[in-house]
C-alpha cells in the first residue's frame, strides 16, 4: 500500500481546496492510502507514516507561510536525517496571477530537499496552457477546470512516483 500525506496550510480555504484536489488525484492510483492534514492538526507521525508527501501553502510574499515553516522547524526538526528517500511535491495559491506561487513552491521544495525528500516536477500539461512544472498553482480558489486538472495531475504523479520509488511498482511509472 502506497501511503500519501497531503499536508497544507490554508487561511482562506483556497489551499485546502487545492489539497482536496491533490488527494483526489492521488486516489486515482490503485493501492494508495491518503491522509489529508492541515499543519495545525498534523503531527510528526503523519510525515513519518507517509511514503509520499504533497505540501501546500498560501503564497506569503513569494514564500511558504510562516505556519508551514514553523511546522517543519518545530514539529519536524528533530526528525531531520530520518526522512531521506520519501517522494515529495508542492502546491500553492495566491491572491493574483504573478503573486509568486511558483517561487513559493520552490521554497517548499527547498525545505523538503533539506529533509532528504526526493522532489519532482510534472513535465506534461494538465490542460491547455496549464503546467505543474514546479507544483500546482492557483489564483485564489481553484475554480478553473485547468487549475483543478493541474492539482489532480500533481497528486496522481505523486502517487505514481511513490509507488515506483517506495514499492518498486514499475507498472505505475508515468
């Protein structure tokens, strides 16, 4: 069984809606168990439990939110050097296009790399004109079908890569 954690921070509810779409995408892959957790309810055991992780945060001046950063500093700090080899990706929402969502995704990926996670980008298009190279991004609530497709594709790719890397299920190779 592939275990996926979708960990998110959300003040307005927009990033939570993205998290739900990412979880829906991961559920497309057979033999996948999913946990959806906010940073306020998550515990270290949730991260230790998973094989694959999607981290989502509202964009805060082009970076991840302080609550997400605090989770990794305060909750996960003592688990540094124990998470190596897990697969991870990121997603973010902001108040407007050009608000720094991809940079926020990169800041989360950098954090995950420092914890030993294997990160990836999605090379194919989720919909016309919509990619998730650095992670899925949304302006405000993910209402547009293209944004929803990017979130679902990101979750699907996470479950596929995790099945391959963590469990050797080569038939799930995207």
